[in-house]
C-alpha cells in the first residue's frame, strides 16, 4: 500500500480519496486523527495522508490527483456586469449561469 501524498487537511484528503474511489482506485485516508498531536509531534508529521491499495495504480492515481489539484480557473463577465473569477459556473451576484462558449 503506497502513500500517494499528504493533504493540507482532513477535508481535502477525504475529497481526494472519494474521487479516487469513484475512478476505481482503492484508496484510504491515514493519519486522519493525528491533528490533535501537533505540538507533541512535528506539524508536518500530523497531516492526513492519502494511500492507495494497489501499487500498479500509482501512476493513474497521481495523474487524477494532479488534475484535481489543477482545475482550470475561468474568468468571465456576467450579463449583470459582474466579473466572475475562479471555477465558478454561476454568478454570485445574480445567479445566472456562465454562458456557454460559441462553437
């Protein structure tokens, strides 16, 4: 069972594991309860970790994790005039959906 990566927090570790499992890669969160030991142990040793079950899936898991960590950030202007930045598909100001690009 190889360690894939450390996560900055338990929420991210859990999301990454759920996403890997949805793609057919067996994964689990380790060190999920060590956060309370920070101070007694070095903080970097208390971060949650993502581990996968099958070493032969490591390349696929790393590729999927890279994609999840590097979601393209879009910038678009809503019909209401608001500039929307980030991965949002809906305007925070008026609730309109992001226009689809012309093909």
